[in-house]
C-alpha cells in the first residue's frame, strides 16, 4: 500500500506543479477555451491542463516500474509502457483539438488510432462473464470489443467535462473505488497485489487530485479534450488490464456465481455511470432532433442541474455524490454480499435523490 500511496502523491504533486507552468504557456500561446453559447464559463480560460495530467501520469508510472514491488512484474511493466504510449498519442490529439477544434470525425479517427495502439500492444479484454459461464474471446472479438470499450469510455468523459472540477472529480472518485476493489480483492483472495489496474487507478486519482486544485470553481485552467480523453482512456485500460491479469476462475472460486467475475467490468462502468448516461441521452436527444450525435448542445445533465436551481459547485458535488454511490455501492455490495449494505446504499440513494430534486440552495452564480 505504501508504494501505491507514493505513486498517488507523485502523480498529484507533479500534475499540480506542471499545471501552473503550462497555464502560463497556454496564455502566451493563446490556447484558450472560448466562451460559446453552450458553455458555463463567462471568460476565456487557459487550456493545457491535460498535458500536465499526462506529465504527472508519466512520472508516476515510470517511478512505479522502477520500484521492486511493481517493477518485478513483467506484465505490469509492459502494460504501463503501453498506457504511456497510448496516453501520449491521445494527449497530442487533444491538444491539437483544443487549439484548432478538429472535426468530430477526425477526432474519432484519432481515438480509433489510440485504440489500435492499445490492442497492438496486446492489452485486450480476454473474457466476458455471462450468467452461468465465462466466455473466452477469440482474437477478432477481443480486439473489436476492446476498441469499442476504449472509444465509449473516452467519449463519455469528454461529454461530461462541462463544469469546473466535474470530470476530474468524477473520475477520481471512480478510480479510487476501482482501486479499493482491486486491492481488497487481491488481499482477500490471496492474489497478486501488484496489478496494472491498481497502478493505473491510483495514478489516475492522483493526477485528478492535483489538477482539481487548479480546476475547482472558479477554474484557473481547463484540462481540455487532451485531459478528458486521457482520463477516459485510463479508466478503460484499468478495466481491460484487470481482465487480462486476473483468472476468472480465481474470482469466482470455481463456482457458478458470475458476479465476482463481472465486477471488474461493472466497477469502471459504474464509475462512469453519469458520463455514460449523459452520452446515451445526448445520442437519443440529438437523433430525435434530426442532428448528428456529435453536434454540441446545452442539454447535458450538468446543464439541467444548474437550470433546476443548483449552483455550479452544488451541481458538481451532486454529481460527485451519484458517482460515489454508483461506484462505491457496486464495490461495497460486491465485496460484502450483505443485505445490510444493500439497504444502506438504497437509503443513501434516496437522500441524494431528494437533494437532486430539491436543491439545497438556489442561486444563479456562475
């Protein structure tokens, strides 16, 4: 655990420090988030937060593979380097998009390129749990499902990045929930505790925490598409690498209960529940309006919460709460298998639902 804590602190501190420098670079080079009709900020804000997050990620992963605890495992070393390569490419694509705003299909093509880099490095989803059995995927199915999963997660985080501190906080909460699941599971099942999933999730939480100090409302800088797509990629690869390093038979204990084997896929999906829900609703809404799914609008979940009377900070904290319930609830129920935990989660859901419907404080601040 001490090694993971060190990775978290290095990721957070380096992201925080480099973000200050990159903010000045963004100001000098004119890399700003303009004020558009769908935006919630009222003045141009510097970008390049995503570059700082990648630098924090790179430093923490390179440190990790140099430590005996993590570095002695060849799979962890290999996957960490694959993540760095894919992360570098998607960060560069995001920076270009932040500067000149690439066409949506061009950006999607870049994301597909990153997915291709990942599968070419051998980091793939190898099995899928179904009721009563676990299906081992052939190469073609594994590559296709892995690529689609990466595209889904990458775009989901990008869609939810609409309020100060929203994307970074939501991903940090989800990443910590996933880390807790992977670490506790390894401890209880006497499995290897040094996994790529644990390393990636704790590093992801670290870069989010470091960047939040610059991005909390009122934000001093934005992560941009470079940061949002990087976070989506990291959450996807955490889940993908976990299925590649964990024996599904060990997760189920050789029994027929598929839930333990399903959790490695459910936890990241639960962590990204709101981004994925927002992505799905946007697709349906825009299709019904006769628009392409990538045509931006001002009807995302966070827009609706602010319109309902929540302040920007209140809407962000509310979405944090729903993320914590979804990801933390799945982990707690999956690991405890207790009816008391289920009822506790239900109670918290009801309380947060009341908060959602009736804002604690109505104000029009931006």
